[in-house]
C-alpha cells in the first residue's frame, strides 16, 4: 500500500528488548525452572513458546554476539528452512516476556508463606472446610519464628492470625478467639514499629545526605510528638520475643530522630548486638548496614579516628556472621565489596586488605569483578608505598559504578602528589573539579566532601612547591572538624610538611 511504513525484522533490537534484559538477571536454576514453567500447559497462553526460549537460552548469560540478532533468531524459529516473520517473532517475544513476569511473581509468592496460608484458608472457609483451614494456619504460626523476625515475618504472622480469628468465631470458640485477638492486636503494634523503622530510616538518611529538613511528614511528626520512653518501658516489662525485637525497632527510631547524638547510637548498638539473633538475616544485614552509615557520619567530625576504628569492628563482625551483603538475596555489588577495603586502607591494615580481597572478590558478579579487583589492587599498592604501580593500575580501570569513580580520582591525585608530578597534580585537580560540577547524581554531603578534598589538596600542593604560606594549625582544625574526603591522608601530608 502506498505510503505505508514497512518495518523490517532487523529493526527489532534483541539486546534492548524487555525480555532479554529480564533473562540476563536469571540464574541458571531460575532459567531452568522458567523453561519448565513455559512448557507447562497450565500456564501456556495457548501458543508453544518453548521453542523461542530454547533458542534464546543458547545465548545465555550474555545474550550478545554477532549471531544474536532478530534475523538469526527468526531463521532458527522458522520451519522448513523458511524464517519466521517479523510479526510472529515480535508477538512471541512479547508473550514470552509476559510469562517471565508471571514466573517472577509466582517465585516471589513462594517466599510469602503467610499470604499463601491466608488465601488457602480463606478458600477453605468458603467451602466450609474449617478444620483444614485451622490446621494449616496453626502450622504456619508455629513455623513463623524459625526464619527470624522482620517485617515479612509480621506480614505472614498477621495474615495467619487474621484468618484464625475468623475461623474461631465461625467454629463458636469465642474464648479462644478473644485470646487470639489479644495476640493479634499486639502484633499490629510490633508490625507498625517494624514498618515505621524503615520509612523513618529512609526519610532521615536522605534528609541528612541532602541537607534537607523534613517538615510536615505525618509519620515523623507522630513519633516526634510522643514520649517514646513510656512505650520502651512497656516493651521491656513485657519482655517476650516480639517485645524484645520491638525494643530494638523503637531504639532505632529514637536514634534516627536524634541522629547527631552519640548516646542514642550507642544505646541502640548495644541493644541490637545483644538481641541480634532474634532477627532474620535480612534484618540483621539491614541493621548492621545502618550502624556503618552512622559511623560514617561520626567519621565526618572530630571523632574521625574513633569512628573509623568502630566501623572496622562492625565490618569484621558482619563478616564473622557471614552478613557481608546488605541484602542476603541480592548480588554482592562493587561498592559493598570496596567499602570494607577502604576502611582498612585508612587504618593501614594492608594484610587485612589482601586477605579480604582474596576471600570476597570472587563474590562480586563476573561482569564487575575485574574493575573491582583492579581498584582494590591500586589502593593496596598505594598504601604500601608503590605509587607508580598504583597509577599504572588506575589507568587500566574502566566500568566502575559512578560512586567508586570519586574514590579512584582522589587516589589518582594522591599518587600524583606522592610522585611530585607537578603538571598532573594541577591538571588532575582541575579535571576532578570539572567532573564534580558535571556529575550531580550524589548527595550534597558526599559532593561537598569531595569538593573540600580538592580545595585542601590544591593548597597542599602549592605549599609543597613553595607558592603559598599556610597557617597549618587553622587548616588542621578545619579539616578535622569537616566531612572532607580522604582527611587522614591530607592530615598526614600536612604533618610531613610541618616537620
């Protein structure tokens, strides 16, 4: 037809398709289970999509290469030597993506036993199978604490208890129903604290990181308007497993609302470490990560050394508990891998750095492992005085997450300084300042810490060259009281000049 736009099959981008982006994240086990899911007549949309999935699996895990094109796929999908048409390929890719979405949803469903129990019991109740429903719920309630307490635990526990309450009234067991109601009502409080704790953490974290005051937030205003010590005493008197967990949640909230007060931090930390086995690995990891972030806040002030050492102790505690990831079921990111290394670097514990890298670098996903390994190697070389090798390694590093680029660029400037590379010192500092101006996708606090580093770095370099005289006592006081990045190295270089 005249004027009609004809789209060739080559216009279908395989690499950019939603399906391929999703399949890239699948583990081998997930891909195998997805194949079974696709081949199941129950879940099939009426068209056999297993052929397309088998073709795509040949390109797993990278889904790349010159043969991974719509044309090549269509040839393999076709019959009797005739390639499949564009419309067929496009339709099957779309339907297979919908099945992948459904598969992920059902996989997530498996991890929510409370919801499974709730809907099963609800269906049994409608069919009059009260005993069957009650037996399933009681089994769920008894099994719930085995995985440890967290917000998901309360969700499962809550749904199970709600259905049990309904069943007990239906079975004319009012006394038992009232007892269940009493437990359920307390569960609502515990659940509220576990949920509130996370929201308050995020609100405070972003407000501190971006120097913004949160005003008019109902949740924050609610907790700020209460005498939380009263509730804390009630939970301490109750002293059952759920109340002990809620003491930790409440102390966490109090710490967040009074973020700059060290006493609140230490009270929370002590209570948490004494009660940590109450919680799931997911919750343990979250709490320990928030403690590390609080120590980073402390490191930005005059108690820098104390909080750096404290951060290192928490890191070693996490590793001893095999809680090195922020989220137990998520990949180990390059940033998570690097943070412990950097603390050890500040404290000059280079043997620990080497041992840590040997143990945990293999945990970083393969596509990020080379860059993460080279970054840790560069810091180790620099720390042990081999500045030339550090610079050479830095030149090989590409593909870092943007946050680690700031660490890398600071290390590069420090190596220039140590090697007395005058031109590179000033060109590099100017380039870093330009980079900071053009990359504003970090918090204001982190940005200012790097801007502060460049400022003092340039002053040091000019002083070293005899271009300026500096009142070092004032400069030391300013650096110690600020959140400037790499402050240990800056203070060390000042000390050298003063000698």
